[in-house]
C-alpha cells in the first residue's frame, strides 16, 4: 500500500469515532435543552431569583 492510501485509511479510522462522539454530544445537548431550557431561559431564572431575594 502507498503512504497516501495508509494516510487516507488512518483519517477514515479517526473520523468514525469522532462522528460517533459528536452524535452523542448533540443528542445529550438536545435532552438537556428539553429538560433545562436554553441559555436565555436559565439566565432569566437566575435573574428572577436574585431579584426576588432569598426564599422566606
């Protein structure tokens, strides 16, 4: 095999786990978004809690 062929195979071999891990990350981020909301929603909750003061 030529070195170019070996390099291409190595690249493809590394691409498969990278794609798998990215798919898992996107899936987890989607689940977190459904349960915890987006960044703006979380900021709003923190601001509202701070504005209302400590619970009585």
